[in-house]
């Protein structure tokens, strides 16, 4: 298909018929090609990939029905509209033609007006179908790209857990639980997509923290704490330039803020803290408390829930605590 000009392949063994069709269609601005038998038709069709084929039924050697079947067997030509040119106005040939894969019939002698109108309709429909196909291909490619992005994020997330010596599957667990909490809060699907990415990458800023501080077995001194508290800002600096991750920044940037304003890095208070980060904060603490750590065994669910309840209005948003307790009872 050449831009917006449709290519029409005319297949007829009679030179007079070919000439008649050419003279009728030339003024319409189509690109026209001709073939005088079935073999030529197949070769031409493969070479020029026409938008429509006008195909004579009665030809020596290989008749139009057989040509049509062979064209339909070619993957690249399977969708090309085929109009049979026939003097046979009988019912049986129409059935045979449709069964062979034809789209319509034009009866000889040709009516100039009918032929032009039929072709205009078919070429417009065919162009529309091709546009739809291209759009679908673009949408599929876009979906595959997003899937690749999300698989990359999950890979980063596992790498972060490994480096931080987090318990196996920590990031996956907190992500699933945060999504459950976000659904309970009535957040829409698009927001959930960003929350999922943000939760998986919640500690990406720790890539900027040296091993000597991140993996220190004993308590951190004041300077080391100062460094550790920079990891949300580091996360922001890493993610902000990546446009599709920008909406996912809230959790990595704000999950250490506290409802009473004593958190870090910006000492945000109450509803200044994005809701996604307030949801995540409860889940993160829950997962930390109910997992074994080098310096203490895991707490029971009852102990952890009691702690979260006690921190309502201090560390945590009371509304989020209520939601969390609701899905844990």
C-alpha cells in the first residue's frame, strides 16, 4: 500500500477486459497492475501486496476460484479483498467463490458507476482495517514494553532485598499487603499500578548507603543515622528523572514520615504525607515486626497488631490503622 493510494491488481485473460477496467479506474487515481493468468496473478500479488484484487473466474490453466484459494493460503495476502469478475450470474459460482475466500462479485459487462463505488467502499474499509491492525500492534508493543518495565522493577526489588539482607520475599509481601490495603481504601486501578511500583522500590534509596552502614550489626552512631536517613531523598533523586516512575515516587520518598511530624526526611505531618505512603508505613512496620531479625525473633501477630494500634495518631494515620486492623480481623 503506497501512502493513501490504493493498489489494485486486475487479473483477466482477455486483453479487452483488462483495457476496459484500466480505462474505468485510471481516472480514480488508483495504482493499477495487471496479470493475464493465475500464475502471473500469484507472483504479482506476492510482489506488490495489492489492496484489492479484481479476479476473473473463467481463465485457462488455473481458474479464478483456484487462484483465490492459493492467495488465501499466503499469510501476507490472506486479508486482501478479492472481487470476482464473472459473466456467470448463477447461484453455484457465487457459492463456490465465497467458499474459495472471495469477498464479492462484479458481473460483466461492467457498470462503471457500480465498479467505482464498490471499489471506493472496499478500499476505504480495507484502509480502516489496516489502521486498526496497526493500532493493535502498537498497543501490543506498548503492553509488552510495560511488562518488561515491571519485570525489571521486580528484579531490582529482589536485588535490593538481597543486599539489605531482608527476609526472603519482603518486598513482594509488603507490596501485596499494601495493595490489599489500598483497595480497602477504595483507590482506583491506575493509582494501584503506581502504588505497586512504589512499594516494590520502597528502599531503592538504600543503594546510596555504604555497606558499612547498611549492614552494620550493632547500633548506628549519630553520623551513620544521619546518612541512613538520607535514603528517601536518594530514592527521590534516582526515580524522579524516570518519567514513568515519577507517579510511583511517593512511597520511596515518604514512607519514613510519621503522622505526628517526627519522621524523615521532611518531617511531614498528618495529611501532608501522601496516602500511599501512610498505607505503606503500617504494612512495612507490620512485616518487620512479624519477621525474624538477627537481633530478635519475630513478634506474634497479636503483639504486632497491639503495637500498630498503640501507634495510631503517633507514627500512623488513625484511619489507616483502622483499615489495617479491619483486614486483619
